[in-house]
């Protein structure tokens, strides 16, 4: 059973959260020539709504906090799935790809629509970029970490 407060779980969540936000920040910079502050304010707007964009730097902190909390939840869930169905790690990369797609789906079809974040229309290119970021920065790293965890547990 996964210990949700184990150092390995916390380190994994910090790693994938950092990879994800770094990739999103680079992609955002290349697209807009702006730093990551609007990304963090957008994340904070999920709770605070439009106020997040007008407020000061505290919303950047909240956005960062919420981002890592979400990464932590997805990490815990992934490790739980792997504990229940360890055979999925025989295909580590496929599992990582599927989990990245699952994260994108949950975030974009469930979490964002019920949040207070501004709604935007679907853009196929942005969706593919977002999915690729989640696969490479969260899905595959978690799959590799979980397979090492299981290998060392034997």
C-alpha cells in the first residue's frame, strides 16, 4: 500500500510538478514572450475566480501551491493504481502515455469546467501540446519511478 506521506511519494510529486510547470512555463514564454506569473494566476483563478488576475503576488503563490497539490494528488493516485495493478508497469511507457492522457482529460473535462477559472474554447494544437507535456513530464516519470519502487520492494 502506498504511504501518501512517504519521502518517495513527496519527492515524486515535487519532481513531476516541477517538470510540468517548467514545461508549461517554457511553452507559455515561447507563445507569449511572458513569464510564468499569468500561469500561476490562472491556476489560482480555479478557486478565486477573476480576482486572481487583479490581485497581487499572493495569487502567484496560491497558484504554485495549488499546482503542486494537484500534482501530489495525481502522484498518489498513480501509485495507488500501481499497487492495485502492478502488471501495468510491465509496459512502463505505454502506462505513462495513458496516464498523461488521463490527467489531461480529467483536468480539462472535469476540473476546469467546474472551477472558477476562465473558460476558453477548445484548440486542437494547444490540447496536443498540453497532452504531450503531461505525458513527458508526469506520466512517464511516474511510471518509471513506480516501476523502480516495485523492483526494490521485491
